């Protein structure tokens, strides 16, 4: 069910306000308190031509009713059930009218000027299909292999070319898969720290949730399988199994039996789901078939103490293109 609403933004008065239309898409389920905290900041965005498309995943806490009462100008798309992040966004996108779309988590607060730098990036650089704002990790504008789905501006025409979010992922890792596919089609992915947003995090699943562990392990395996050339997959899998076996052992030693079960279920389901991607795997000559980081993230993080992006040695990065 679709409830229409007019666009936001001041009427165009100067040349800078002649900006392409942007649709901000927010998916939510039973998160009224979070939405009441964060949504007002999105409404207050000072970009001249944008709309908010709020996709409600069959919430039972009155979220949609509150928005309709407080912000009648917001478009509300009511899904019949909880379609989670991937399908929830995909089903909302047909209701978006913007040349560019922003996927924004429901627990993200934004300053008034957050949107303009993101739009400027894709307007000035036509080969950029996705750009994220600063979330406390990057100090310089640069290409990245993937951008966070918590706040991600996307070129609509690029989505038409490479496809939407993979609904089999349901939630977690879907933006990495999308950014990988964009780059395989010749697009770039950027971060622009001139735009800053504030992500509360954990609104959908807390960090300690075994369900989050399940999705992270399962979807990262699926992402590697569908995006790596077959030879690279065969080379990567043994190392990946070794790292995950270490994580499994650590969970068992610490008595985290639910975490351990989630990891095992993730492997079982990932290998069962591979059949869906057998005909979509990239050519071995694909120039973006390999992520640009040459190091081992678990070793860097757990053993070498490199816990921020700035701690990673520049020599471990290859060119993205």
C-alpha cells in the first residue's frame, strides 16, 4: 500500500538550487522510538529537491501512523510483512521518483547539510555510482571498495544496469555485494567526508545477536562465491575456513554456544544456496574480481591491533581499477 506525499525542500531561487531530485528511502520495523529520534533530522535536510520514502515492514507499534500524523508530506509504503532490509528497500524503490536514491538506516541522524556533498560527488563524477558520507572512519575523499548501506547515495541508472539489492541476503553484507557488482560494471564507489552522519547502530539487530553472526558469516560466503572468479574462490576458501574455524573455536572456549551454532548454520546454508549463483559468476579476467586489500583483516585486527582504517598500511592496498 502506498501513501503519497509532496516533496521536501525550499522552492528553487538560485542556480545552486537547480539540483537533481533525490529520494531518501528508509526501511523500518517496530522502531518508533528510534524513528522519533532520527527522522526529524532527515526532514530538516536543506537540499532543495528531495523526498522521503518510508517503507514500513508491517510494524505493530504504530510507526506508520505516527509518521502520517507528524509528517504527512512523507511517502509511506506499507509492506504486508517484515521483508527485512534487502526486499524492504527493493520494494520501496519503485515508489521513489529521484534521479538518485539514498538508502538510509532508520537509526541515522543527519545534519542539515549532509546531502549536498554526496549529490555533488555523483554529479561531478559520472563514473561514480555510489557514495557514502563520513561515519568516523575516513578523513579524505577517496575511492573505496564498498560503502556502508547505513547511508548510501546511489545513481538510479546504475541500479537499473546492475540490479537491486540481493534479496536472498535479507540483511547484512548486501551493500558490499552491490558495490562489488557496480565496480564490475566499470563504476566507482566513493566516500565524501564533507558529508557527516551519525549512526546509532544496532537498531535492527544488536551486535551480540547470534542472528547477526549468522547473517554476517552466511552472506559474506555468498558474496565471495558470487563475485570472485571460480579460481579465486578456490584459492580463498581454505583461508576463509581457517579464519572461521578460529572464530568458532574462540566462541566455544568462551562458552558462546549460540554464536557457534550460528556460524555452523551459516556455513550449511551458504553452501546450500550456492546453486542460485552458478550462472552469475564473473569471468576470470574480470579486472575488479579481487578486493584491493592484500592483507588479512583478522590478523590485522586481532593480532596486530590495527583497528581503524588509518592504522592499515598503504602498501597493503592495490588500485581499485
